[in-house]
């Protein structure tokens, strides 16, 4: 039995490809960032790497802040 909010919970999860589209970056770059530990937070679910949309938003905001403090 699935909880009533299950579709909402999974709609916030993006695959590696979807996250790359969201960030407008190649999948290979996102994989490389993941390998180096400098990209957005993601997690494995079975064989798939998934990203929460709010983690991607937070990571983009952190990158923007880091760049504005360097100026």
C-alpha cells in the first residue's frame, strides 16, 4: 500500500539525466563532479543515482554565493 503523498515525494526526485538537464550541463560533467565530491548532493537507489530538486536548488544558490563573495 502506497501512502497518499507518494507521487509528491517521487516528483521531487530527478535522475542523473534529468538533473543534468535541470543544471544545463552534460551528464558526463555531473558524473565527474560527483566523482570529485564537488557537485550537488545525490544518492544511490539501487543502481540509479537520484537527486532531490531542493538539493540542486541549494547547490546552485551556494555556487552563486561563492562567486559573488569572490568579486
